[in-house]
C-alpha cells in the first residue's frame, strides 16, 4: 500500500514562527499536494508539485511556500505563522499514469497557531 | 474542474444499498468523475473513478449517465463504517473538493 506520512499529528506554534510541515510518500509518485481543511470550507488546495524542484500555486497559496528537493518529500512552509492558519493540513500523492488508485492522503496535521 | 452538486446529507439503513447522486452538468469531455470519502479525523480515501462507462470495484459501483451530466455512487450493502463524507469530483488533473454528502448509516 502507498503510504503518505505526515511528520506530526498535532502541532502548536506561536504567531510569527516559521513552521515546517513535512510529508513523505514511499511509492515513487510524481505528484504531491498540500491541502488545508476548515469547517464549512472543505478542502482547499494550497500548493502542488508534479516533479522534483517543481511547484505550482493552488487556490490559496498566500502565506505559504513549499519545497520539493527529493521526489518522496514535499514540505509546506509557513513563513510567519498567523492565527488564521490554524487548520488541518493534509498532504497527498498520486501517480499521473495510474488513475486506479487516485490520490493517497496522509492522516493530516492539526496545526494550532496561538 | 467542473462544478459538482451533491445533497448535503443522506441516511441509509445498515445492509441496504446507499445511492449517492452527483450532478456535474458542465463536465468536459476529458474530465473524469472521481469519488472519495472522508471518515472523521482521517484524510480522504479514494473510492472509484470513471470517464464514460459504469465502473465497479470491491468498494462500490459508479453509474454515469449517457450524457455524463450526472452520476451515482452505489455502496451495495452499507455498513456503519461507511458513515462518512462522500465527495464527487469532476476533473482531468488536480482535484478540487466541494462540501460533499454526509452519509449516515444507521442500524
């Protein structure tokens, strides 16, 4: 089974801190994605990457950046955390040549910014 | 991604078939229909997808109308563990999740 592992399940950070959310997948997938999920707003795409060193903005990239130095790892960076970035963050990966397994999601990181 | 419309909630009795509808009237020719579900406190889980033909796998069946403007996800024998939010997505590339349908399976 494809596994997508997010480094932390729960995280509490202070306003203004630089925050790194790490995501690792073990199936050599080309595509990786970061979403945030908030009550009433559903899942919203922040950034995605179709290859190493490549990144594309999603629907809500403001306040975030990403890094993909290796194929298996996709990091989401909050340059200066703010309280409105308190959310559940979900990482996903997929193989663009095989739709039969769709996206595989990690278990999520619940970030609280205080 | 084409816009999809789903009922906000549905109920189903355990052991009965759950039929979840989705409208995607603006779907374009190369967009697939995907279904995912999300059980509380977990990431979404892929269920099934299709382009034109009906599809079946070990989890569910997907019925797509001939004009492709709507589809139905069928869980043939719903169990309590199928209680979740179900998302229908029409897309060729990256996925955009809407609000989904909250399916509650009751004893």
